[in-house]
């Protein structure tokens, strides 16, 4: 029997023994979401207002995209610290491309395509850079994405001169931010569609299953003949592509290219993925965990904003949430051994 088969069999046996614990664990987060909402609502009734609930759903749609992006690389025992700056870079690049195309006298369709092409082009380039450095050159993901973090910030700041880039067409914002179907905002619809496609890819394709195998046992994956380096490189491209989509949607919301749009998104995305249940040890997680985690982080931020908790205190809380999520993940690993 191969190393890969032994690894999978051991994992299945452990899962069978820990089924009750697993179900209990999955039930904790939904309960925590309800408690969190009711707790904030007790302080400020606006938390449960229809307008605020719709706002929470829309904010979650953005963060869910970034949490899903982080999840795919965390599945392989990596992460992307450069996600936030990449969002800023894509936002600036998208706005500049549309502004330039408008100045050149192109029609609206060409302007929109130029912006989308520039945004996704920058996102894919960033992901390809990370993938090559990590997978092909063997650089640690922390070091590699920390380096690209600074590169992306430098590119975004240089292109924009540190100022918001104007010239985004109204149609762009109307379609990707103001647009809706049966009252459901475009961002939510796009995120749901992407989530369904990503879930099917992870669950039913060779590439998707390979991410779990690599995260569970990289050595066994290599012995089994999987092209580990190529898969890892493509994973970082996928991560940055999802981040680019989120950046484009957020640019439509702001109506301009923002060099500071990424802000703390790298931490928030990791928090969403980890709190949802994606393991930093690799091999466990998915779309559902990313969405639940993103919803938790969004409700937490929304509630703290409405109850007027200082922004710096919010940063402390978010950092503590990440640490708690990692500790709980470690506890799960110890129980499974």
C-alpha cells in the first residue's frame, strides 16, 4: 500500500472516531453568529434592521471572496500576506485603465473591458509571481508573500501617486455595485456564483482534490506522482484572481481607484478562513468554512462600528480572534491524533 493510501486511510479512520466532535465543532460557529448578532442588537437596535442586515450581507460578499482566496492556499499549508496590497494595486490599475480608455475616446464597452482586463491581468501576474517564487524556487510562503506585499504597495502607490484615481465610469459602478436581481445586490450574486463554482472545483475535480492531498501529506502527494509544484503555482494564481475580482467589486463601490483599499484585508481574510475552520496545517477547509468565517468577522466589525468601539480596539479584537482560531485549530489536531 502506498504512502498516499495509508495517509488517506488513517485520515478516514480518525474522522470516523471523531464524528461527534466534528459535528459539535461545526455547530459552534453558527451559534456564535446568532449570539453575536443578538448581543450587539441588545446594545443597538439598528443591528437587526433590514437595512443593516442587507449591509452585512453585502460586506460579507466582499470578505467571503478574500477568505475563499486565502482558503485555497491555506489548504496547501501556505497563505498570502500580499492579498491586501494586491487588492489596492488591482483597484488602482483598473481605475487607471478605464480613465485612460475614456480619455482616448473609446466607447463604454471598451472602457469597461480595459478596466477588467487590467484588473485581472495585475491579479494573475501577482499570483503567478508568488506561485513561481514559492513553488518553483522553494521560498517559504511567509517570506515570499511578505516580499510581494511590499512590491504591491509600491506599485499601487507609484501608479496613483498616493491619491485616489478618478475617472471610473458611472456604468461600472451601476453594474458591479448598484446592479441587482430581484433586489439582491450584484456583489452578493457574483460571490454566490463564484462560491458554487469553487466548491464544485474543490470537491469534484482532480485539481481541487489535489489541494487537500498536498495539504495533508506533501511527500505522499509527490510520491503518488502529482505535479505538486505546478499545482501550488496555479493555486496562488487562483488566490490572486479571486482577490482581483473582490478588488474590482470594491472599486465599483468606491467609484475610484484607491491605493489604500486593501488596508487590513490580508488579516481579515486569514481571520475569516481560520475562524471558519480552515486548518493552517493544511488539508481541511473549503468554501463553506470561508463564508461562515467571513460572516462572523463582518458581523463582529459591523457591530463594533455601530456600538462605536474605537478602530484601534477593533484591530486588537481581530488579532485576538486570529490567535484564538489558530489555538482552537491546534486543539482539533491534537484531538485527532
